[in-house]
């Protein structure tokens, strides 16, 4: 029997898989594997970690050597050998021996192209002169980068492109102690996930101290790559650049041989991975595959598909008829302490294909909350609104992300409907999951939505709804609500909803949210059964907050019955030894934001001044929040440790002052607060002159506008808002904005203000409008009193941009760090 002669071009993921499977299927075939480089079958996925010293053995990346592959599999491995030309009619391949520079021809019965993809390097000005710039595709690239780092000792690194390779490189360079910047043209990192999911990752990257620059691209590399000019005009100084903006299929051989290419430039293959030539197969990053979900052509440059395709092609060459059923793009990546996973299509793709889909966001725990170390997984699931097929899923969290994404990927592959996720019997014990696994939870939510038990709106719809007068209930406790909430919403804690139904209008739709969705769902069920048309904010405050307020929780002080600030501890603890052992140890692991802060607050309440609380949490937001909270509440953060994704804070109740007069942290009474009660132009000008002066001296300045003072902040043009008759009357009688303000003396029917303005102009003094703007630019906080607005019928839409609306408590909070308080 004639021996099959098979030549494989490319000796790494797809190529090496094909070769070894072929040998296992056909002991007698002649198998030649060509590789242009020195190394075959290396672990390219491990390279960023070797550069970052996480993988310390270079040899560990070299999975198979040329010799071993030959010895163990009897494969004729020819490294340093480049395939130059395919003559498909004659079935002849021209090969160049790169060591001798000599070319020769080799016939074949079957040819397998697994040439991979190369890093895109567009002709940006200065790119070829940039001596600091590197791309990463193979072992020699890795060695060059590693050698550069070892010899040049770069301190600042810039990663261009925030795909998987870029992000992994950023993390590893950061691990080496470099100051890292990431520049990404899109408004988000990691294209397989959607924006709101990426926002969680953005915050984490920023928290790690990486300079994340989104929606900006490179315009020019200057000074041999030491300086990067961005499209925004920003410049970055850098010692090392990793250029990772994406890859393109290595298709030249196929193209020149006249094989069909797909619309994206990848080699076209049929379901058996055969090209338009019967004897030539192609696999891996070089081909276009069918998207398993939409059945359209796509490119998915990942190792899993390349390896599996290699096996299928080997089988088909050996006479089997194996189909490749398409790729789903299931992927996972480590981003510092987070895992980011995705499978199937994301919303961006589905939107562009105009599919009718529904979205679910949930934030379950990675395992039972009562077992130590639980953390939140933020999950997104998308399903077909008509067929209920699962179209895609995304997850971000510290633990258990890969498991959930893999279960959903399996469900998609098995053609399961979204509701069937609830039936999956998944392994459970407290350290690993919950009796209702997050994947089951997705099934429950989907079923509730499909059955009409709950209707949802999305995080990106709620602001518009509020603007148009929607009634939105924050179903969290008032303490949580006071930390941060969606502006324009109404706080009715879930526990009070039954008693407070009379506060809710029956004539309009009601929207409800809580922190992670459970309390809002329960509230919605109560409301619906009481005849309200109630909707749940999908993904709850957690998803909303990740998009609209990703960086901070604003702590608003509250007044207790006696008018004292609840969070403010008036007493200070004199310089003293910090107790070695904490008085109270609290485990807030598994609680989601602001749960750990609420627990901190409640725990500290039970302590005496000078006692120490030790509190641990797994919520990543806790790290930042606890610092802010402790500072705001004038307690003392002794230390904050991070170990295995667990944050432990030791907090001394009260403020620890030094023996000398200056406090160690917290209240330095240097700031400035001004209450603006009057609407007179001259007084307003005086207030802003003082404010600007104080701000430019580095003080924090807070202007609190109340009663007539609110008129200074009104927009000059009439704004359409719903008002009662009295409110309309009142509004029309009061001056609308800076242009209409009277002066306190010699107003003379409006002549006075005109004279003042013209004198100010002549003397080159800024107008009041300019003063307000520059005060805001200087960081002066401008707050409108919520209570006076209500009394005077002024709506928030009528106020100029940049004004905060808050209660007297916020103002009182500001006065605690102020050394004077003016009343104008
Ligand atoms: C830094 C990095 C990290 C990655 N991390 C992951 C990850 O975590 N998970 C994941 O799923 N994927 C990851 N990938 C992608 C994954 O490595 C690829 O999808 C996979 O290797 C593709 O296999 P392939 O056989 O198509 O191409 P490759 O593995 O790239 O092999 C192609 C080979 O063909 C050779 N070649 C090309 N043209 C010729 C020619 N004319 N003659 C001879 N030889 C030729 C090339 O030299 C190359 O070695 C990563 C890739 C990189 C670069």
C-alpha cells in the first residue's frame, strides 16, 4: 500500500497537534513538519509569565524538542525551514533551508497549513526607529524582551493594545516593578467582554497602580521610542514599549497559491477544514471559522481551537470524516487578582447583527458566603428572546469564574435553552459553591423573565428614565443608600416596603434596585402583587455603579436625632500605644460592597475610643473604601494588609493624635466653607473671589447655596420641568441665573448690576460666570441645598452643570475640616 506523504507548515499549536495525531492514526505515513523558527511546539501562552518571572524556567515553555519529536513520533521535523510556495496543481512545495539559504522542492499527498498569525504593526510615524518597541509572538521575541529588561533595566513600560496579550504583559511588567501604562484605542479593555463588565476590570487595573489610558491611540513614536505622542496630544515617556494591538492571519502562501480567503483575510475552509484544494487543509489562527452562535464567518485566534482542529485534520487525512462545528471564542485571562472569562457572543456583536436578545446580570458569591474567602463573581448572560438559546456569557471575579464560564460553554455547545441552566446538577460544598450555583441562578432569573414574573430594565436605560420622571426605588437600607445611590431615586428599604406602599404612585411604572438584585426582586414581586407595574434594574446598583461611578463611593454624612453627625467621632484618642491585639475581630468575607463598610461601621459602634477593630473582607472595593471611610469618619487606619485576595484592616476607634499638636491624619482645619444665602450679584462675586483665593492656596473649598442663593446657580434659559402652579409662579418671579441678579445697594431698576459688570470688564476682572467656571476648575465644591430647592420649587435640571445636590449634613461634614465658615 502506498504511504501517505503529508507536509505540515508550522510547528507549534496546530501543526504539532496535527503531526502527533497523524502518527497515532497512521504509523507508516511519511510526515514532514516545517518550522521557520528554531523552536517547535512551544507554549506561547506562557511567554508573558516567563518575562514577568512568574514562570522561572525557560525550558518549561519548550514542550517538545525537535529531537524528541523525531525520536518519539518518527516525524521528520525541519526547523529553520520556510515554506515559500505551493504549487497545488503539481502538489509540490518549495522550501527554503534558512541555515544554508538553499531552496528545494518537496512533493506531498496532503498539505496542512498551520502558519498562525503575526502581530499587526501599522506604519505609525517613528515605529521602525523605536528601539524600545517590541512585539511578542515566539520564543526569540520573548528572549529579546527578557534580555532588554535584564540589561536596560527599564523603569517605565507602555503597553499599546489592551487585548489578552497586552493585559498579560502589563501585569507581568508591573510584577517586575515597572511603572506601567496601557494605551487602548477603544473605550474598554478585552474586546470579548462588554463595556459594563470591562469597567470592573478597568477599576481593578487602576487600583493596581497602572496608568490606564482608554479611547486614545498612538500618533507618533519619538526620540527612538522614548516618547509616545498620543492622538489626544498627551505624551508618555517610556523605557519599554510592548506593541500588542492585535494579530493578522499569516495567509501569503495560501493567497499566492490561489486558495480562497475569507472576508477577513483568513484562509477559507469547509466544515472538514479543507481549503478550496482537495489536498490542502488549513487550521489555527490562519483560518476563518464559523461562529458557533451566529453561523457567520469569524476569526478566533486561540490555542484551544488550533489544537482541536489539528486533531480533526489528522483524522480526515486518515480517511475519517470529522467536522469542525465552529468556534465560540471561549476564553479566560488573569488580570492581576481577577479572572475574566467569556464564551459565545457579546452584546456588541449581537447588537450589530440586530438579533433579538435579552440580558441578565447577576453578582453571586463564588462560594457560600459563610465559608471564608468567598468573593463576588459579576456575571452576564445573553439569550435569544425568541428561541431562548444561550448566546453568550461573561464573568469577572476573583474565584470560580473559569468554572462557570466552562459550564455555560458546555451548555451552549449542547444546545441547551437558558431555562435548562436551572436544572444543572452541579457539585456543591461550602468551600466551592452554593446549593444554588451561580449558573443555576442565571437559569432561575431567565425563567422568571420568560414567565413574566419579573420585568427588567438595563443599567444604561435607568438615567434616561429618571430624567423623564420615572419613580425609582432604592430598596437598600438607608445606611447603604447614604453611602451612594443613583441620583433622583427614592429610598424605601425592602424591609419597609409593605408599610410604605402608599408612598408609591400607582399611575406610572415603578423601577426598583438594590445592591446586587435579590432585595429588588423581592420588592418587585410584592409591588406587582399589589397592582404596581414594577420593574427590576438588572444587575442592580453594582452594575450601574461600575459604569457611572466606578472610582468612588461618596460617603454622605448623616445626622442622628440630636443633629450630631453619625459618622463623626468628636473625641480624639491621644498619642498612645496601639493595642497589640484587637478588641474585636470581624470577618466580612463574601459580603459585597458596601456590606463590608456597613459591617465596619456597626462593629466600630460597639467599641470604645482607643480600641481596635480588625476586619477582613474579600470585596476588592473594600481596599479603597475602607481608607476613605476611616478618613471621613475620623477614625485611624492602623494598617491594611492584602493576602490571597483578602483585605484585612486594623482600625483604631477615634483619631490618633501625635504628642505634638498636629494630627497624624484626618482633620487639618485648613479648609474653607461658605454659605451663600443671598442672590445679590455683589455678594455672589465676593463669595467666588474668596472661594477662588482659598482654593488657589490649596484649601478645600465648599460653597453651600441655600434659599435665594440658589438663583445664582440657575441656568439662564428656561428648562422644561414638571412644576406645580405655585412653583411655576415662584420660579418666574425669581432671577434666573447670573445675568439677572440684582445688587444689594443702588440696584436702580437693574442699572446698578450693568454698571458693575461694565466696570469689572474695563478693569479686566472676570465676570461672575467666568469666576464660577474657574472656581469649579480649581475643585471648589458647589452644593445646592436640597431642602431649599424643594421649598422654592427649583428642580435639579434648572441648575448649571457641576452642582451637587445635598442636604445640610454634607455641608456640616465639610465644616469639620474648615477653619472658617462664612455666611453671605
Ligand atoms: C504571548 C501569547 C500568549 C497567548 N496566550 C494564549 C492563551 O492564554 N490562551 C489561548 O487560547 N491562546 C493564547 N495565545 C494564542 C495561541 O498561542 C494561538 O492561538 C495558537 O498558537 C495558534 O496556533 P497556530 O498553529 O495557528 O499558530 P502558531 O502556534 O503561532 O504556529 C504557527 C507557526 O508557523 C510558523 N510559520 C509561519 N509561516 C511559515 C512558513 N511559511 N514556513 C514555515 N513555518 C511557518 C511560525 O513560525 C509559527 O511558529 C497566545 C499567543 C501569544 C503570542
